[in-house]
């Protein structure tokens, strides 16, 4: 089973290939959110280097959110287009699962992605015997709320996800072990191997918060 995965949830665009649960290729480029110009060339480069075509792919996957609103739409749209050509199945991998899946070792993991100043998309997981299990749902949490949740858990918690450095710097010494692991297409491809497949028509981004345009509209309507 050959999976092609995309991650456009943050500042770095990436694509990856995995076969039967093993990563075989990954290409990354920091784009500062200009994914629309870089994503397709990255995919073309990776496929060419591995002597593959889109028609060889069995499953298409994307990091589905939360994260950059525009980035998520670009990644999901690309996966829909790729899958539609051959009526191939898709997998939507939550951003925080991607970050946690890429974090090695057993124990508790906190995946955190910056949402706004002093707000993070956050979830806690535990890995044991190679299996990743959820401890909490994805939530929008303040630093204070995350630290309170972490204080209830035993052991030093490994911290991952784009934006987790900011959280690490605010936490009490010894609470977290910083991993410098972010969500990525490679981890998304590996996670997708174990997750539910859907039609290309049914894969959609997950935002969790209103976009800036939606917030401004609500503010205008409230006046």
C-alpha cells in the first residue's frame, strides 16, 4: 500500500511517501505559508526521484487541521484533485496526531500548535509499546490551561508541534522535554496507514476557530 501525504498546516510545506507503514521519502520546504507556489513542484520532484507517478499511489493523505486556514485549504484541495483522477481513497490526519506520531519513545506527549497569542491547539497522547493513544480531545487552550492539565499527569511530558517552543519557554523547568518535532507529511503518511479511509469528496479541513474574515464579519454584525 503506497501512501502520498501532504502537510500544509504550518509554515513548512512537505510531502512524503510511505509504503506499508514505512516512510520511503519526504521533502520539506519552509515557505512562510506560501504553499500554493511550492507544494506541487515539491510533489513532482519527490515522485520523479522515486520513479513513481500519481497513478501508482493507492491512498492520498493530508494533515487536516487545525492550523493555517489557507494552508489547510491548499493541502486538502491538492489531495482531492490527486485522488479524483483515479477515484482513490483519502485519509484526513489531524495536525496534533501528526505531531505526536512523529515523536519517538514511550510516555506522555503534549502536541501544541500556536493558534493566537497565548492560545494553542492542544491535545495529550500516550505512546506505549509502539501504539499511540489519545488522552484528551483537540482543544483550544491557554498556556495556563495546558500547564494545569500537564500538572495532573505523571512523568516528564514530551512536547511537540509547531509553536511548542513558545509553550516550553513559559512552562516550569522540568515539566516538559522539548523534542523539536513538528507535524509533517512524513508523520501524516505513517499515521494514515492506521486510519479510516474516505472518498476524496469527503475529506475536509478542520479549523476549530473562526478565520479572521469570519471574526471581522461577526464583529461588524454585532455593532
